[in-house]
C-alpha cells in the first residue's frame, strides 16, 4: 500500500506528480527558489568502510589522497551538508544494492536498503545491478517488501530495530528498461519533486532516469525477458512529456558513466574526461539542466555546454559511498526555470575525520554480527577434499563439483533443463568463478568440524554473483567451445584455459594436434552418446562465460537463453539438498596422446 500511494503521488507532505514529494519550506532569502541536490552512486552495499582497493582512498589532485567511505561517515557528511537548508533532496544514481560484501549479499541486500532508508534517500535510478536477481525481485521485494521463501531464512530478515524487512522508503526509475514482450517500463521513467517558493507557489523539478543499454545482456544482470531502449530517444521523449506537464527544471539521473584520462585526477576535478555519458550529453535536449551519472565508479565535476551552448553540470560521485555530489539549482519562482548562471556543483569527499553517525553505525554493526553468524551456518558434510589442484589433463575436484552444481541448478526447472554444464576452471581472461578450495579437515573456523561445509565457505569457494544460463548451441559449436581451452598467444605460446564438465560428460583431447583441432567430436560423450555436430544441445554455463567475458568467444550465436539461479545462492541450495558430498574420480577429461604439441 505504501508504494501504491507513493506511485499515485499521495504522501504525508503533499501531492506530487508520479510519486514525487512536496517539500514545504520557509521563504528563500532572495527572489529565487534555491534547491540542493545531494547524490551518491554505485554504493553496492558497502556499509563498512571500504579498503583502499575498494575505493577507500581517492586522489585529491594535489599529489595526496584522502581516506573515505563507510555508511556511518556518509550519514554524518549528508547531515552536515543538508544543515538547515530549506529545500534539499537526496537521491542515488543506481547500483545502490547488489552488494558484494558478504554481510549484505547473504541477506538479499536488505541491510543496504535499511541503511539507505536511514540516510534519507528519496529515489534512485535503476542501475544494471538492480537487475541482478529479476525485475520482480526489484519491485516486489526491494521496493514493496514482499517476502519469498521462509521469513528470516530466505528473505524478510529481522533488521536492526527488531522489525521485519519492509522494503525501500524510496522507489526506482528508468525510462528505457522495458518488458521485451509488452514494451512497458519495469519502473516509472521519471520522478517529480515539488518545492515551495517564498510566495507559496509550488515549483516542480523533474528527474528523468535511464540505464546503460547493455544492462539486460550484462553478465550479472542478464535478463532475457527485458530489452533496453535507446537512451537519447527515451530522454528526449520524457523531456517533452515533462514540459507538457509544466515542468521546466529537469535533471537527468542516468546510470551511464565516464572517466578522467588521468586516474590521479582530483575527486572534484574535470580533467580530460571521456566516456559514453559525455557522448550521450551531446544528444539529449538542452532543456536538461544537469546530468548526474554513475556506473563507471569514477569521480568528476564538470560544466559542459549543452547543445545550445549553455553550460550545465555533468558529474559522477565515485562509488562505495566515498563521495557525495552537491548541485545547487536556483529556480525562477515565476517560470520554474533553472537560472543556469547560478548553478553550482561540487564533489565532497566522505572523509573519516568526522564522528560516525551513531544510529547508522548501529545498523552496520548489527549486520556485521549477523553476517558472522550466517558465515558459520553449516550446510552439508564432505567426505574428502575439493581443491583447484589440477591433474595432467587440467581436471580438478573443485571445478568438477561446481560444474555439477550448475548442472543441478539448471535442471531444477523444465525451462532451464540442460544436457550438460561447463565452467571455466582457469579462464583465458577476466574473472574466475572457481575461487576457492574446500579441503577436508581444514579447521579454518570453530564451527568447521567433522567435514562440515559452512555457509560462508561455500560463498567464498564458488561464484561471483552470476546467474547460470541455459542456452542452445549446435554440436559443432560446442566442439569449438571445447577447442578454445587452448588459445595461441601473440608470442606464439599456447595458453591453457581448461573447462570443467558435469558428471554426465567426458572427452579426450590430443595435445599433439594443432590448436583448434585437439578435440574430435567422436571423442566427446554426453550421457554416453558421442557428440553430434548437427544436434542442438542445451548448455548450462555462467552468463559471464556465455557472453564471452572470460575468453570463450565460440559461444557467440547461442539462442534461447533461460536464466536459472545465481551461483552463490544455488550452490547453497545444492549443498543443503545433497547433505553429504564426496569428490568424484578425475576421469571426465583424458589425454589421448602425450606427444609434443605442434606450434
């Protein structure tokens, strides 16, 4: 009900267009209506202060760096910036959740929402990572607070106040992410905030949001039921719509980014910047008064001429809560237009030389403690070690286990049913989902005894927040994928990038043959039958692999993708279901000949 009322614009402070909020404030000191915009981007659930490698140290541009980040410090800085400003709104530019820290990831990112609620976030652009589960998860669970599975086990966890998760106190916008079948947007395309002038007149400010167009085919946010519309055309359409509705002040809150060419550029500088958002800015209407960006995890504060030659801000506030951007707009109370010559923008570092907000710190500490408890939850038992140590054929017990888990994951549903599963044990490039070992009797945690596998250990061993896809490929294409386990480098050497296969598959290869001709289709067995080059096979693999991000470009041309469960969560389910697991013999991959390989 809360979100329904929000969408039709009925809230306690007043009535707003498409869910906006009425800001009732005293008269401004002069004849303009001054509005403060405070934004963060790409928070990614970093409740605790990030390390230097996670963005916890940023350059000042003066040859020094400053330590930043942490939700409790972020809260203090936001409060100080707001001060007694009569018209201030705080928002996010996407990728707010889909957090990577274990204490948020293992609780469906609900801790992040609790913190953002406390920070006073009023709305957010939809980033690519907001789609890491599904559009239904975003709207029904994260926005509306609907539960799934068992309460306080699978979702709707008890928060730091002792209450059940109730969803975000804000909503998400994107005008260009739509249902592939109906063409309807997943969330509202824009938001309108209302402010009162000294004379009591209500003046609107519109915030249009769009999302990087590759989101629906990106690895973590791969959503085959969605499609992305052209951002520039979408923005132009909604700009016209807002203008028809009497909105003259318009801000673009876009999850699309850029970067300085010099990585040592100061966080409040505009030094030789480039990137897709600057190209987009050349195409969007001059009626857009400011462009707030995200996605690239960089920091810049620029004033760039619009298509009519009038400067407007284009800004990005880094990531992981390390920077806050502040834009101050002056509105003409008669027309509602932005007086561009009075616009001011600054990036503020979220330094740690202030007192952390006590209430937000309490939330952070609560979830850190719950994260430690969840890490130690036993899931299953093992009778032997699963390690990444490969035999001469490139096969390992750990990679085989994760391939079997993916095969099980896909075959839980009729739509996802797969003939086999593949996982890269050591990719030619990019990230590796085979991240850790599960040695027997490791004793790395007090709860780890008698061969028990703990929740956190499973999380750290396999996956990086990627869905398992089931896709169709021809047998000859599958053979080409297997051939890409050996890739000739520019210097003439051959790089090995072994693929693990599920338990129902075996094959042999001949290292004496040339690269690209080492696996004969007749030497591949799937469910006991030789590979048929003309047959269509359903293959389960991580989206990262399917889109070629780790070097197996032969997947190109796959068809009929189906999204299954994500790696971390499905591996937890696999272990709970199996209860006891044992290493399988390393007999899925065999070396056919040991002669020296041809160059």
